[in-house]
């Protein structure tokens, strides 16, 4: 899937999944704005409504595998970023404990 697969149209929020940190955040667009702009320009478009069991439930930046909550994990959102990067969250773990087993029973 892509960001649209996990898009919550009622909040205009989505979460990333391909980066393994499953971070939810507000989107800088709404489907209504996109539709209005396309319609104004005489364009038609297709849209999709997510049918997944889990989509972002908040406009605040949050993640599924907090290291504070579940313990140290193999990587976090800042792992592959240059030193001094300020936009990433070290608490956002990847859901894999240091020993290689998956975090289970989590309640994001």
C-alpha cells in the first residue's frame, strides 16, 4: 500500500508504513481541497477509500512502537539520519527488539 491506503479522510491524516516506524501525522491536504482544485481545472479523478482495519487516528505525530513503552529496539526513526537531525523521533522504534524478535501485544 501507499499513504492513501492508510489515509483517514475524516481527519485528513495518514500514517507511513513502508519506513517500518508506522508514524501517523496530519496531511497538508484534504480530499475536498484536491477535488475542488481538480474540478476547477476541468479534471476528473479517481479516489480510494481505505478498507484497512487500521488507519491513522490522530493529526499529531505518533508511532506504534515506542521504545519508552516497549523497550530498546533495533532501530528508530533517527537511525539512518545524519547527526543533528531534529525532525526525527528517537522514541519511534521499528517494532523489532534488539534480540531480533518482533514486539508483540502492542497497543499503539
